[in-house]
């Protein structure tokens, strides 16, 4: 396994764990999602949803790998 493939795998594993942990704390109606774009090597953890009449949106973590 080359270094870039290993980094991708580690990132996805850690970001998924972070999203699962964050989902325990977000209010009802909102959720934390992971977005993986391996083609462009961009990885994102974000919060989306609605809490009452208020829109919830925000980036928790953004990572871009550059080779």
C-alpha cells in the first residue's frame, strides 16, 4: 500500500469516527456527515439540518491531500 492510499484510508477512518461522535451531540433534526472525494483528494465533515425553524449548516473539518 503506497503512502497516499494509506493516508486516504486513515483519514476516512478518523473522520468517520469523528462524525459518529459528533452525531451523539447534535440536536434532533441535524446531523453530521462525511464527504469523501478521493478523485480530488478532498475530505469534509459537516453539520446540516434544521433545529426548529433555524437552519443548521457548517464545516467541522476540511482536509485536502496534496501529492
